[in-house]
C-alpha cells in the first residue's frame, strides 16, 4: 500500500455502502449523514480514505466525508478507497479513486490503459464487470425515475426495468469516433469534464475497422478534430471536422471490410456511408446522426414496434426523425400508403430522410424543430402513434403537452438520457398519462450512458 501524499485530512468512515455489489439502492446526494452542513474542509488534490456508497448518475458513486457528499469516479459501491479530490463545489466535491483498499467483487482491471484517473474520459465503467455495468445502469435509471420522474418504488417495480446487453461484447463496438487533436497535432480523446486532450495510441471500444485506421499516433493539422466511421454497410471513412471532408485519402481500408469499402477523399464533399437497418439499405452522411453501436438501430426498431404494435392504416409521427429509421419501420407495419410525418431539424438529416424514404409514398418529411412544428401547427393531430427520439436534452414539457393534446393511441419514447427522460415522465404523469412499459439497452458498453425505450399510454377513456 503506497502512502498518500497531499494535505492531511482525518480518515472518515462514511455511512456504509452495500458491500460487494452494484445493485444497492441508488443513492442520491440526500442520503447519509443527516443534518451535517457543507464546510470547506476538503481541498483540491487532497487524498481521503472513504467507503463508497451507492451508484450515482454520471459514472460516479456517492460517498461522505465528514457528512459532505463526494462523488467518486473509478469506484464501486461497498469499496474502501483512497480518493483524490478533483473538484470542489458548494455542497459537494468530486474525486477519483486512486487506490483501492477493499475491492468489490465486481471490480476488474480496465482493459484500456487510458481508463484511469486523469486519463481519457471516454469510458467511465471499464473497471466494472460487464454484468455489473448493467446493474449499475439499471440502478441509475431507477433513481432518476424516483427523484425526477416522481414514480413510486412500487410503480418502478411494476415496470420490471432492466438494462440488457447488445450482441458483440463490451469492446470493439463504437462505429463512430470523434478524436480531438491537441496543440501538437496528436489525436486523442478528452479528459473527464475537461477540454484537455489525452493523446492515445488506441481506443479499445472503437470498431476494429476504426482501430485499423492510421489516425492515432500521427500528426494532424492543429485543432482539427478527426471523425472516423465504420458503417454496417462496410464503408470506412476518415473525415476532419468541421467541414466533413477528408484530408486523408490514403487511409487504408480494414481487411475485414468488403472490397468496395470507401475511404473519403479530399474535396469530395460531405461523405455518405451505407448502413443496413430495419430490413433496408440506407445512405447517411458520415458526420450526421446514426446510432454508434452496430446493433443499436435494429434493437431500437424492434423495441418500438413491439411496444407500439402498429396496425394497418394507422397514422404516425416520427419526431426527431434523423434519416427516418422509425418512419421506415412503421411504414412496413401500417402500410406504405398510411400517413407518416417525420420531423427533423438538421438539414443533412432532412436530406437523408427524403433520400432514404423516397419509395414510401405516405411519408412526409418536415424540416423544422419539433417544438416549432407542433406550436405552429405545421404538424397537427389527431394521430395514432408517435415515436419520440430527442437528443440528450429530452423532449421537454412543451413538446410533451402538444403530444398529449394530439391524443395519440400510444407514444414510444427513445431516450439517451435517463434524467431528461424522467423529467418528461413527470410531465406525462401530470397530464394523466402513464409509463406503461420501459426497456433499457446497453448501447454504450464501458461508458455511463444507457438507452431507454418507454411506452406511454393515455388515461383510460
Ligand atoms: C437521437 S437522434 C435520433 C435520430 C433518429 N430517430 C434515429 O434513430 O436515427 C435525434 C435527432 O433529432 C434531431 N434534432 C435535434 N433537436 C431537434 C429539434 N429540436 N427538432 C427536430 N429535430 C431535432 C437531430 O438532428 C437528430 O437527427
């Protein structure tokens, strides 16, 4: 055991966590030593020994030092660790576990050498077994639904929510990677909660075709970010940002890719890649939105169709529609003539949706922000089915209220941020709608992120 330097601080025994598991009830900043007040007893870079309590959002666990809340990264519930303080805030601090005194049985050695305190911030959970990562994310979802969604434990138990793994394992899945470039022109990824670039020579969660590209370990024009894409259709591209045009036409194609796999060439305009999903072929802009896990698009389509159970002739809205993934899947069920409206705000998404859905005569693509399209009645009810797939900020109360007023039979909500989703659960609840089913998917193994698909139903009439 190494000595831990830094200003002296009395070792505190925080309220005991649930030793040896990540399935502890999710904690919040409000649990633990009641009545203690914030004091500036901790110092930046100070090292303290503490017992780690339950998981918290953001890849952290909760701990207490003299009654003060400390969010600890690189830790697991029940562990006894030495943690180094990284940030001080009014009412709480953040810290990294730098020395593990008593390890959880759910702890493993991170496969990536950069997944360590002070290293790359891309992965939060490399030190956690794959099974315990699913429990961790399930606990976070439960905590958000309670604290922000206003659901009771009994209501959450009734949903039987679990987070399921996708095929393919926790490494080699990420089909889109955006590297930052430091002042010396080295590509890497950002530190946790920082703009500092950590130069890396590999990213183990990246798709093998991306790992094979000579992007890392060489010099790039200063401050240009580099994006790489390996699509389900076999295309492999390297682009520099923000113009979306490659400056590396010499990047080799991964040996596993088909012979016609494309590497973008300088000056050839925004690059499109081929994808396959929902039983169709797609071309989508390399820099535009597409799910980053190769199994994600089909997994989400299956979940949405299963929950909504679309019937022939039903009308539908695909809000935040991107290239039109859910619209195409719905059209298969409701029939090519049934009315489906896609709303998407990004120009490249609108162009991709119009191109990819051109064969579906019942589909209209509206280029607008969802909030504006609903408020200005460019899209109006009644409608039978709604798919809602907003960015991380969630749909928000105004959009939810418009949806409820449109009286659909059911709403499927695809969410990449459990906190924003939980806030919208609360708004649906205020309108008398209920969250009737909820599924979680680990679309982002090794990271703190989780994807949810919820089914909302109106009050019984
Ligand atoms: C999570 S993606 C979902 C895309 C698509 N449903 C899919 O699965 O491929 C969110 C999409 O919403 C779009 N978007 C973001 N904010 C929006 C807004 N306020 N109104 C309409 N679209 C928006 C983004 O451009 C992006 O295409």
